[in-house]
C-alpha cells in the first residue's frame, strides 16, 4: 500500500499532505519539487530536523514503513494505514453501509468525510469507533439521533482518511462501484475474510434460520461468495427486483451456519450470535 498515492495534483502548496519520516536524509528530498512548489530554502532544514512535517510529494526513495505519521498543515496527525485486519474489516463496513462524502460547503471550504450510520448498539457506539481509532490514531465523532429513531452517526472528517478510501482503496464519493474489489482481490485470504465480515456486519444479518448478505452490486456478492466457498461455507444467491433497482443476495445454507460463525469474524452481536469477545473475533487486536 503506497502512501504516496495519497497525493493529488489538485493540492496546492498549503494543502499538501505531509508526513514525519524517521531518519530523513537530504538526498531523499527532491530539489526540483521543492522549487516547483516554491518552498523556502530553510524549509528543508525544518523537515530534516523533524521540526515540521515534509510534503509527501517532495520525497524520493523513501519506503512507506519509515513514515511515522501523516498530517495536513496545522492539522492532527494520522497514523499511516497498513494492510491489516482492522483496515480490511473497516473497508467492508464502509463499502457495505458507509458513505464517502466529498463536496464544497456553502462558504467555499471543502468537506471530506467517511460517514457510517447504524442503529445504536454496543457495536456502533463502541466497537466501530475503537476499530477506527486503532487504525488511524484518531477517534471519530459519534452523533446520537433520538427524535425519530435511535441512530448512531459515525463521522471521520479527515482529508487524509478520505484519500485512504478513495485513492488507495478505490471507493468513490456518491454511488458505490465495484472498483475496491480490484485492490481487495490482491489481499491475503485472511484479509479478504475480514472484509467479508465487515460486509455482513453492515449489509447482512439473520435470514430464514441462517444468515444472508444483500448488496446492489452483483460483483460484491460474487466476491463474498467465492471467499466463503473457499472456506467450505456453502451458499446460494438470488436477486430481488423492484421498480427502481435490483438487489443481490447471498444466503448461507443452514448446514453451513455453524461453519460461518466459526470462520467469519463478525462483530455485530445484534445480527449474529454473541461472540466471546470482540478482540478475539478480530484476531487479538
């Protein structure tokens, strides 16, 4: 996962994504990029000393593993994302029941956010925010809506985290697409299973004595089916059509119900049988 993909050529000098690099050397800073963006000559000294973060775009030959944190000028530091169980699981959650927001507010300032809305439960109130914090080092804002229904709105308002989902994981603002599967298909079997768990915890649940997953993207259902079938979990698919859309479903056959619960690390206790401990379900995080 290349963190340098977080950069966008639409970024101005003052909106560049920056980072703190362990053991940064002068030869690892591109002189031509420094001049292109009009940085002062003493900026390099501040970057090398670690006094200020260095813009990602100015780095050359730096391995992502040496990047300790990422930020925007004057903003909070974010932990550099890694291909992990937690990020794979959260990717399934966001593709399943989340929204990638990116638009300009009425005052002209851009808003970048990842939004997840769920019924208020221990899962939405505590587990999801904790997973997000473990990945990025920032706890998301959690809003409680009680007038019409007990909903929890989890908001990750961060340009950097927005770029993680759009630039690295290929999620799109607005209508969802199957593009993230291009990235996820390259992950290990363990991470793919975490991704499917995130899908089931948001777009899935109990159905006819077993469990099912619904999504408006056939490619997502097909991908999840392949992952489950490789683990010996027998499934079937069917479609549900109305006037406006077609919805695709993946049903876990009843004979594979126990295998599903033992194999897929789902965390949403409201939808699935109670697990012993959410940390155990996520593999000890």
